[in-house]
C-alpha cells in the first residue's frame, strides 16, 4: 500500500499559499482564506502550508479556534502567546462592557498588535488560524483589522473557514468586510471521483474491483474526512488492508465505528436544524434500504418506494421536510441543492433525491432513536394529509408508525388498500390492511377488514395466515350480509385447501342464523353446492339436496341454485344445449339477490360455453368479474376465470392461454400436495399444439395426480396429460389417462362430452393401437351423447372420430358431415383436425387430388392460429399424398383471435395497456402478450400503425411462417400408403 498524499487534489490551493508566503517573506503579507465544507480537508491543507513555511525559514504560529472561548481575544492571545507560560483570564468579561472594560480591551488589543509587530521584526511570520468561524467576536475583529495592515509587514495570515450551507443562516464570513485586494480566497470542493478512487486504492493492497471502489467513493461523497474514516473501519476489520468485498449498507457492519462517528460529527457541526432535516430525509428514504420491511415483496414496488419520499424530482420536497422539522422551507430547499452539489445527495433514476449510498443514509439516521423515526413518519403523514397527497402516499408513512388512534389514520390506510387492490398490488394492500388493524374500529368494520385481509393473504399463498384471519372475521361479523360474505370467503379458502366438507359445514352452520333471510340462505346453499365440486361424496349429497328442494320449494334455492341444477343436468347428459340455454336465460331475467348474482352469471357462462355460445359466455364472464370484489375470496371468481380459459381453449387462443407465466409452473405445494388447475391443463394442451412439447413435459411432470384432491380439475389435467402422451408417441399411456379421466367423470355423474371429450380421445388411441372395435364403441357412445347435447362442436368431433374408426367410403361420409358441422362451430381447431382426417380418408380411397384442398386449408388455418403441431401433421399428410402447399398462409387482421381483435381495437382507439386490462378484467401482462402476437400477425412494430393495419383487407399483410415450421418440423420421407396413416391422434 502506498502512503496517501495529505493534500491530494489541493495543488492549486497549496500553490496559492506558497506564492503568498514568498510575498510575505519579501515584506508584504496578506490574508489567505481557505473555505470549504466540513471534512473537505481545510485543516490538512493549513498544516501543509505551515510545514512549507517553516521549511522556507518562516516562523509559524498556530491556533485552533473553538466555540467555547472563555474571554475576549482568546483566539488571538493563544495565537501570539502560545507556550508553557501562557495563561487565560480566569473568567470572561461581560457581553456589554462598561467604559473601563472597553478601555481595557482596547489596550489589550493594542498590546497584541505590538507583540505581532515585534515578532515580525525578528522573522517573517505565518499565522495559521484553523476554524476562524468559531473564534470569539473580538478575535475575529482583531484579525480583520490586522488583515488591513498586513501588506506593510512580513506576515501571512492563513485562516480556514467553514462555508457549508446550513438550514440555520450562518454568521457573516471573515472576508465580507474586507476589500478583495486584501484577501485571497480558495474554496475547497469534495475530492474529484478519480482522486477519491486513487485514495481508496492506495489503502488496499491488491487491485480492488472498480465497483467496490465506486461504492466507497459514493459512501463518502468525495469527503476526505468521511472517506478516511470509512477506510479506517474497513482496515480494522481486515488488519492486512481492507478486503474488497461488497460494501455494507448498514453501519452495524462497521467496527469500531469511525465512519458513523464522522458522519455524526459532520452533522453536529452543521447545527441542530440541519441535522434534523438531514435525518428526516434519511427517515423518509428508510424504506428503500436493505433489511427494511417491504410490504410489496410479492408483486413489485411498494407504496413506500413509489412516491412517498420527500424528494420528488431534482428539487426534492422542502415543504414536507420543513413541516416535519419546523425549518424554513426556503432554507431546506437551499440545503437540498447544496448537498446535491457536494455529492451527499444524488437524483435517483426516477428523479427523487436520495443519499449517495445506503451506508451514508444509515449513518445519518443513526443519530435518531426508533421513537424519533416513528415521530418523523407521523409528522410526514400529517403534513401530506393536510396538503392533499394521495392516500397511498400518506399510508406509506403510517406503515412506520405505531397506533395513531385517530379516525383519519384508519380511513387513509383503508383507502390506500383499495387503490392497491385495484392496481393488483396485493403485497401493498396486505401491508396497509394489517396496519389498519392496529387502529381502533367497530367490530363490524374490523370483520370487513379481516375478511378482505384474509382473502388477500390466502390468494398470496399464505393459507396458514389467511384462514385463521377469516375465521376470526366470521366471529365478529354482525350483519347477515356480512356473515354470508365472510362465510363464503372462508368456505372458498377451505375448499381450496382440499377441505370441501369443512367448507360446506361452515356455510351450513349459518342456516339457523338466517331464518328471516331466505334469499341469503339460498345464496349459501348455492355456494355450498359449488364448493362441493371439490369432493365427490359431498357433491353428490349437495346436489341431491338441491334437487329435492327444487321439486318442493324452488323459490327457496333461488335463481342461482336453479341454474346450478341446469348445469348438473347438462353435464349428466339429460338436457340439450338449446333447452339448457332457454332455462338459464329465463333465470337471468329474474331479479337476483346481490350476493347470489355472481353464482348465476358464472353458472350461465359455463353452460353457454359448452353450448358454443362463446360470445355470450364471454359477456357473462365480463359482467360477473366486473361485479366481483377482487380482494374477497369467492368461488365464482375462480369459476369465471376457468370459463374464460375454456372459451380461449375452444377458440384455440394459445397466446391467451399461455400469457400468464404462473400457468407454466407448478404452484407451491400445500400439505405436501400440489394440485393442478384447469389453467394448467389448458396450458399443457396449448404447449403441445404450439410445438413446445418439452415445456409441456416439464409442466405435466410437476404434478403427481395420485396425491391430487378429488376434484374436477385433476380430471381435466388427466385429459391434458393424455394429449401430451399421445404427442410423445405413448399411445397406450395416453389411452389409460383418457379412460381414467372418464372413470372419474362418471363417478361424479358427468357424462356429457361437452365437459371433456375423453371418449373420442381414447377411441383414437384404440385405433392407433390396432383395436378398431373398441374405438368404434367409444366413438358411437360419444356421438349418442353429443346428439343429446346437440351442438356442432361436439357432434362434429364425434362424427370425425367415428369416420376415422369406420374407414372407407362410409367413414369418408361421416367425416364430410363432421366438416360441415364444424364450419358452423366457433372451435377452429376441431375443424382443422376434421379437415386433416377428411384429407386422409380421401387419400385412402384414391382421391388424392380432392384431398389436397382440405389439407391445404387445414395447414393454412393451423399456421394462422400458431398450431405448429397440427400444421406439421397437415403438411405431413400432404406429402404422403405426393402434394405440397402452394400458397402462403394468411396473416393480417383475419388471423387475429377474438381476444386479440378486442384488445387491438381498444389500443387503436388510444387506450393504454392498463386501461385495456381494467376494461376487460385481464392482467396487464396478458394484454401485452396479445398485442405482441397481434403485431406479429399484422406485420407492424408500433402502436401507431394499428389503425391502418386493422383496416387492411385479409391477406394484405401476408407473412408466411413456413421457415419456422420447417425448422421445427423438418421434412421426413414418408412411405407411400393407400390407407390413411394415423401417426398421432389428432386431438
């Protein structure tokens, strides 16, 4: 390690002093004033000047002034009479002297001047006066008077003076009353970054990482005092030299504490008002420091880090800091500006002022106790409230404050929670609600807060916290509506944990308490039936009870309960789609109990989706979600989202199904179990269809269905895993999954193929395994049940598979019927598969020329939808028949899915992504994913191009995807076959 240069980066100032010393030795002195902020090296430079003067034959007299002078002219007396015989007067003279005292002082001052002249006559002098701003007033006056006559004697007066901007206005400087010709002034700035970095490296043996050096420089803000104190602490921890590891963010990691002591001294020298403002700023920035509580750890920036700091932009917020400390706002503004110039504060990327390094902020704040910090946050909250700041900003300060005990605090915290819920920032909402519980409120209000908080905690994967919170809320709820709302939330949480029986028991336990509210009893019964879907035995019992009630007292179960019975009969194969829709549409026209309306809307949306009324189903989903409180657990919220996913799957909207990253990974396991959801099932199928089979394998492998709860969602996932196994060539394994799915569905009295078409999927596996009889039986049974439901999608699928199992001309006729049926259906992927099978059968009967048209249409439709696997399958069958595609697939507006059309239309109309997400009840990321997919299809790159791109005719923006398909599915020579080749079941 090299020896550090004591006057590093001060050569210009040192040159000035040396020149003036030479002038003084020639007989003409002057005053040189070295000014600078605390810790910038004034004293070090003064001592270097003294050593230089001594080396050149001058006599040096030194004094360091203090704020505790015991008598007038103490500083000058110490300067001129320093030595073992010097004695100060026993006590100070009065502030306002009488005539005798004034005479005595004048005589004393004159005597000191004569002594100075005598000393100067012996040898040129350098008077080194350190911290002249602390000298007693008489000494300052004497020195100013002397400065006016130094040009006639060989005396150089070099004084240091603190010139830092403080919140409290300082005294006038020494030079303010002197002619510029009598004084030469130099102001010392913080060390330049390169100089400070060189100083750090000089203290470290090995070449330290640049990032570590930069951190040290920032933590000291280029201040030599702070930098040396920091390096002393680091060197003490490592006797062989500071080891360049990560610089700590808190002073607790420093020993013996030279750095925080230096920062405290730096603040104390600035005065109490400045120290209070500096610490208030540090307290407001405390929430960005490592180790502090971040109430938004689950979903992004917290309330405290998004706009609650006093420094908003480059100018900070002096009014708020002044309100917290009682200082003058104008002086606070000036202090913020000065500290930025000194490097103590720096504008963050968002424009807000922060301390240059977290370690510096922590050292500043270390002078305040925890109680004083809390008081600062409360003062900030009150000041922000008075000036009308957003509730979220005010509440961000209250998170750091214990109970306020006033109604405004409760109101602000709850208002802030509502804002963050609307913005899908669950972590912030949980923090605000938890803090609100510390404030006094009525039992009914506390029950509402507990219900909302428990719901959010459960949704944030904290069931061990959320469920007890909801149970506590149920005990406190007083109004009938409040008890029902809380009971539904608690039941939803229990069912989500696989405790369907406990969930139903919670709801049924309120029956006796609500005898005077039959509409609420009906809502509870409907909720019980819906939650019973998580347990086969409970489901059977609940629906049996509902049917019995409907026969004798239909009014008691309400419209929502009757809609559930329609759904039950639909899945049991007892109703046609037309009859089911007639019944639920009639129910929708009836007056609905507010708490039960969402059950009616969600149930009707599910039936409409099965009935191929996808647009109507989507409107019902949107209406249902709009009426839902996103912060309260409710079984229909998940149900509505499931219907939305089912609609997207029916349309083949792969981008929508895969937009949420959460569906591409398994959720956290609870009680050792990890249960797949409907969204996971759709994601597996979408990944397979889009050619991302490896990702589908990873996702499917994350779940062990042997441990899955007895619910319809694992059954749906069984079907999805069968699709994956079929795509992987494990036809027997796929068949087993499909048959097991059917067995579980049948045990729940769910037989309609509208729910899950497991029979046709299993039939195709049987056909691929060379078991045509079993395939025929399954396909015929599905066609029978599909005919009962009687929608084009289900009948078309059944006819397609039956045609493939039948083969020959009759099979071709069945497949032709399937294509005609599916052209009227909203499910394009089913039509693509029917066209592929139609082409296969035409090729098998020798009509290869006719086979090309349906196969090319299938390929173009598959490419337009991004169905990579189906595209490869269609092109493979084309090659088997000796043909190839001759036209490029269409892109442009015609290629957009329904969801993409809605989103791009709103974006073209000037809506932001956040507005679109709120209007359509989607996550913002989902909107962004759809827009990205739409830009690709439309051949554009910017939002401003949307209106023109949407106005083009279909085909104007064609952009073929053949290269991608050929890259992912390279051409393989296929043997010529006269019979249809079923390489994979075409799900």
